[in-house]
């Protein structure tokens, strides 16, 4: 029998039993819709991660220093939070919270305490005093290690402020770096524009290359320039949301004046909207000023900057990390720096995302199996019901192959119809799920995979009943009532 | 001419297992049909008529003896080939029509041709003449359930005829019909016989058997009388 004629018979049978077909395929409908959604959620999650980390370069290393609160030597090297050896892989839980603290991205899992107490630390804020301090502390540290007998026990008791010199030092000494920058953040009182009372904003001191490094794009104006930094100009670039909050719109904000700590800063640029980010400075909410300007007018030396360097080759990240440590150890022998690389953060995020996707796929598979068993069940009943029909077909010369194919094709069509309905449904419910804040990236691939799954389900679970039907003995089938 | 044998059965036995006992349904049947004959097999209920017809129709196997259809040794043939033989050599007409309820009249009629690998168009063209002859042209798009018993039996006859078989096998073709539609079908059989078809008809009714050219009696699985009308 021609295949096209078999398909026609299948069509006739299915049309005759529309409602039954629909009921039979419910399992597959649900399965297909689930698969499409699962894939969409998986892709959504991936896109989310990519978006959240888009301000990070894969080869980026964030270097920062956290001073331990513990002043005495009661805790040994292994204890929290001072020791962080080999901290290249950063846990996902490390989401900097910019509402309270004022830190640039820091990779460490511990929460450093940078509360108001830091104002009591060294105040002159230039490099000579720092190096003096360093000398003092290294002596102190040496005594320490002598006392406790472990040179690797770095207590981070010193007050170290990373500086542009450290950045230059690392950049020139560590091979394989393409870029470097340094940033710090601070909370400052702001007014201007539509703000009646002062509001607290994250102000980030950055160099001119920060925008490029963090993949920030401008909506109006330009990012801060090197000249701004050298002249310690009172200029700023506003994050998109910050500009809207302060001035009502980005357009309005541009070329306007914002008061930071009572000093006027002219807005020379507004950033385009960046969206939420998992790591680093939340650019939409922040105000960016030249690095030196902030030190001069706002913070003094009372900052804990983050140096960011970019490794030319992402694969060299571990070597680069080690080299950075070596270079820093030369300047600060008793300090342990927090070095986090963006790549492993992304990896961790992607990994947890993958786990979720796998779980959902397992779920969808179970739905498909149940759907398949449903089809098999109905087909068995159908073979029973249509035994006489099979007998007639055999009597007039229908071969085993014809009958097997007809029933198989019926199963396949039922499951394919189910698959198509399922895919359509998934596209209908995806806006609802998106409304529930589940990010979904619908795709043709997902739909195709769902259809393939449906077909396979139909074929696998349709085979046995079809085979049974084809094996019926003609006389017996014919005489059955 | 006229002596070409369509059916040639020798010593055919068939029995069914009933628990521990064997129920012998056909006992040493010798039966032959020449080409162009219209034969009636007459016998009471339970005598083994249907069993015999299933064997003649290559739908059932025989325990003993030999059976040749058109010279093909059926008792040695495998199911796969039997399927093809059923399709090419035999046109079945059943007591309760055995039409497929989900198909239209046309679809039912052309099924044997489709199974042979013909396409729909040519199959429909090939059947046109037979459909006209049986007066079904108005009904081809109907479902069997929309037809009278007589019409349904004519559809079944059309299906049996369209494959141009060498043997028409009818098991109680009038059994479910009233007097007049039954007569109509039998008149049709006579006409088909005159056209040169070989027909074997099974019946328990003397009056129906009278329409045939030749009557064979079967009682308790034994064929014991063979007379020409
Ligand atoms: N599959 C079977 N298993 C067991 N016994 C069977 C089977 N088929 C038929 N028989 C028995 O064989 C005998 C002959 O049956 P068959 O159907 O050939 O009778 P019949 O002459 O066609 O009767 P009727 O006129 O009522 O149709 C009966 O006694 C029946 O019970
Ligand atoms: Mg019978």
C-alpha cells in the first residue's frame, strides 16, 4: 500500500475521532509545552547571566583589600574572614548590595566592615604616608608571624589603600594584561534637579577607561576624560536611573548641575540604561566622577578601591592571578588581597542555571513518558475496538506492514498534533510566565525539539499496539465482535 | 476449456481443540470447483460451512490434506503470500457486509486496489464501471451506516468485484437481508456468473442454494452429496 494512502486512512480515522485524539494527546500537549518553556527558561537564564555580567570582561580580575576587624592575634590563619587563599572561584551568593555599603565589586565571600570607623584611620591620604604605614605594619606583621610561627597567616590588620601607583605597578610588572583601571565607591548626599531634600547616592570615582572596561554606553555626552581626572574637575556622569530620579529625564540631566556633598558638579554625560548587573557597580543608579576629584573633595584617603585588570587571554587567568599576588606581595608582604575573576563568577552562575535547566528537562521527560503511556493505552483500546476492521483489512489483502504502519502513523499523528498544540500553548502562556518574572527566551529550536520529542513519544509508544494489531490472525480478528 | 480448476481440495481436515478433546469440524473433504461455476455449499448451522469457507479464502489453515487455488498449493504457503493471494484471487462477500464504518462507500470499494499499491485516482476510475453496474453511483460519498442492508451488501459485492478476483466467496450473502433485497443480490450473482465469474456461495437455505448451478451439501463436517441443479 502506498504510504500516502496509509496517511489518508490515518487522516480519515483521526477526523472521525477528533475528541478522542485531543484527549489522547493531552499528555503530549503538556509535555511539549513544558519542553518549550523549559528550553525558553534555560535560554532566558543564560541570557540573564550574560546580561548581568555584561559589564564584566571575561578576563577581568578585581583586586581589592579588606582590612580585618580583628586587631589581636586570637584567631589563627585558617579562620574567617581574613584568610582567603586561592580564591579564584567566587560563589554566586556574593551579590554586592549597594544600598548599604559603598564598595566596588569585591569577590570575597565575607562581608567586610567599612563603617564609619575608617575615618579614624590615616588621614593624609597620599602615597608617602601609606608607604610609611606599610613599613610600620610590615615590621609589626613580621613580629606577628614570629609570634605565631606561620608566615602564611596574613591577618590583614594593616590599613592598606590600593592606589593608582599599585595599579601601574601591577600593570607594568604582570605580563599578559591588556588594560587596567581603578575605582572606588562612596555614599554621598546629593541634591539638585528635582530633589528637595538631599538623597544618598553611590558615587564612583573612576578613570576615563572605566566606561570601556565595563561596557558602558553613553546616552548623552561623553564619559569622564583623563583631563577631568588630572584637573580634578568637578564633573560627573549620571547613571540612567540616577538622572531620571534627580532631573526627571536623562535629557534634562545633561549639562545640568548636581550637588555632591554641597559642591556643584556639572553633568557632562548620561549613561544609557544598563539594566541590572550581578557584579560591579550598579551603573544605572550611580554617579561617576573622576577618580582624583573624589579623593580631593569627598573621601580623602578613606577609600577601599578596586583595581581591575584585564587579562589578554582568558585562559591565562590563573597565571595572571598568581603574578598579581606576587607583585602585590612585594609591596605588601603581610596582606592578603581579594582577587576575583569574572569568568569564574559567570561560570558559577551558568552552572547553577544549567542545573535548573536539567531538572526541568527531567520533569518534562517524565511528562512525556506519562503522555506516551497515555497514547499507548488509547491505542491498545483502539486496536481492541477495531479488531474487526483489522480483520477486514487483512481479509481483503492488507499486509502486516500496512497495518503496522497505519497504527504507527496514527500514534505519530496524534502525538505530533499534541506537540503542535503544546507548542502553540507554550507560546501563549509565555507572556504569562514572563509576567511572573520568569525570564523566557522563546525559540524556534525549542519548538522543534518539542515536536521531535512528541514524534519520538508517538513512535515509541505507538509501536507496541501497532505491532500487536499487525499480528492479529485474520479469521479471529474478523469473527470478533 | 471449461475444465480449468479454480479450487482443488483433497482430504482436507480441520479440528479445534476443546479443552482436552478435539472437535473435528471438517472431515476428509474432497471438493473442487471449475472456472466459471456457480456453486452453493448448503448445510445446517454448525456443520462447518464457515470453517470451510475460511480455508477456501486462505484465511485459515488446514490440519491435513491438500488445497490448491488456481494451482497454487495454499497448504504450503506462508501468511505473507496468502495476504497477496487474498487480495488478488479472492473477492469476499460476508453475511454482515464487513464494511469499514469510518470510510465512505468509495473508500471501502477501492481498498483492495489501494492495498495492491494503486493510487486513489486510478483505483476510482477502475471501479467506476462496477459501481455503476451495482447502482451505487449516487451513494459513493455516503458512509455505510447511511445505507440500507441491500445497498451495503452491494457495496461489499462491489469491493469484492473491483479487484477482479478469480473466485467470489460469499458466506450467507442474503442472511441479513429481507426477501426482496436477498433476491436482488441473488439475481446479481446470477448475472455475475453469466459474465464468467466463478462463485462459491454458502447458505443454510435450500431456496437460496437453488439459485446456484451446482449444490454441495455439508453435514457435520462431511461433504456427502454433490448434485447439479
Ligand atoms: N475458533 C473456533 N474454535 C473452536 N471451535 C470452533 C471455532 N470456529 C468454529 N468452531 C466450531 O466449528 C463448528 C463449525 O463452525 P462453523 O462456523 O463452520 O459453522 P457454520 O456451518 O458456518 O454454522 P452457521 O451456519 O451457524 O454459520 C461449530 O461447532 C463451531 O463451534
Ligand atoms: Mg457460518
